[in-house]
C-alpha cells in the first residue's frame, strides 16, 4: 500500500465513530477540527462547513451555527439552500440514530428524514442527475429518495463526488479515483488514476481532487484523466468545493485545520480566507 493510500485508510478508520468533541457554538472555537463537508456560494462568497457539531457559516468574523446539532458525516449540496446529509443526531434532536438520509430545504436551519432512518450512517454521500449515491459500508443508490439498491461493486470509497448536471460519480479509494458513468451502478478505474482523498465537480466536465498530502489535481474530462495544478494546501484536507472562475480559471476551496484555503487560479496557489 502506498503512503497516500495508507493515509486514506487511516483517515477512514478515524471517522468510524464520532469523537466526543465540544460544541464550537458553546466554546467559541472555530469548527475546523472535525469537518465532513462544505458548501460554497461563489456569487456571495458564503462558506458553510458540515461538521461533527452541525452546520456552520464561517464567512464572517466568527463561525455562526445553523440549525440543530447533528454529526453531519455525509453531506452534499444540491443548490438553492438544499442539502442532503446523514450521520448521528445530537442533543435535542428527535432524529433516529443513525439518521439515514435526511435533507434541508432552508439552508440547514431544519432537517427532515427521507429514508433508511435507524439503518444507515452514510459517511460518503453525493447528488447526481440520477439521484443519490451513498456509502454506509455498502455502496447504495436511490432515484426516488426512498427505495435503495446496492451497486454491483466492492469498492470502499472514502468520499463520493457528483453533480446534478450529470450521471458521472467519482469515488476516492486506496487504488485511485474510480469513476461511474451511470449514477453509481457500474464502476471502472481509469488508467493512471491518482490517489485522491477528496474530489468535487466545478461543472459537468471539470473535477478537482486533493491528495492526502494536500496537493491538488484537476480533471477536464470528468475524472478520466488528471493533471497536477502545481499548488497545495497547508495541511490535511477535510472538505473541498469548486466553481468556475474568471477568464477560464477555477475557484477552489479546501478546508484544513488552518481554516478555509482558497485558490482563484485553478489550484496553482492557495491562501487562507480572511474572516
């Protein structure tokens, strides 16, 4: 096993059970120590982090908690303040444990159960044009948000990435970034697939990945081939988001222990966003 693959295995094992960490809303600490997902609005610059203690807006001078305390293990933005998630309910929540597939249509203020309550803790979750793909120890697919089928694969993804514009799904594994063209039903491992910890789509064809060591790669063909961006973030990555930028450049946001690091030049350089 390569060092990068071993890093994925160790990080996945470390997320097997939620740690007992203090609620940042109570302590005043920034919620960068236990991040599972990210949502960014490129137009406004608003950055939300899905964490062990719930959803936080980290755009301003201090993190602002949104909604109830839920350990949002799996998290996937669907646009227009609509999020899908999974994980474990916190104090005061009436969700079952595990939470199964839940969603919010008001930017994370409230969450409603959809399916697999008490059954699934999806540590990886993504939206595609075909529906939802989630991993709870098995890779599962749903088109109607209620009935689920198992994918015909034995891959063990650390993270999943898709977009509502396309049926393509990317899965980071110890072997490299696997790829599906049919919403997660079937998978292949492209030649020379890099080992990435996290991936995300900036648009239908453009994907961005970050390795366990913080180095960044970009794919312009939806994950078939990858090229190094030349840049890296300062520490182990926890979440990633990307969007088209100016003059053909990509904007990339990566959460690390230092905060949210941003690139406006397709990953060539990164700097920590000023709060």
